[in-house]
C-alpha cells in the first residue's frame, strides 16, 4: 500500500500553508502543523484550538495530534513549519 500512502501524503502536503511564527497573530485558518523535508526540527510553542498553550518537540515527518490556532515566535526553534488547514 505504499502507493496509497504516497497519494495521501501528496494530498496532505498540497493543501499546506507556510507558517510565520508570531507572538501576536493567530493563523488565518487553524490546522495540523508539521515541518517540511528541508526544515529544521525543534520546539514549537503553540496555542491549541480547544484552548491551552503547549510546546511540542516537532520532528520532520511527524504530524502531532493537535489542532493549532497560533504558532509563537518566542520559544519556537523549529524552521520550515507548515499548517495543513482544517477543511472549511
């Protein structure tokens, strides 16, 4: 089923939008975050859609099980962060 996994990944990544971390601005559309293949792994401080603020150790290829509405600049060390927006 490698072919099916490749299609699912391509569809997931095709909707992704680059994130500019900001301490004051929420994401235009909340969603799942990940680091692109050329990005740098590290910590990402986020506000969760359902409330709360956490710091995630984000690695390439991982999609944490959280819906995120803000990615902070402060305390974020990862580079190449993208958000896969929630379906509207």
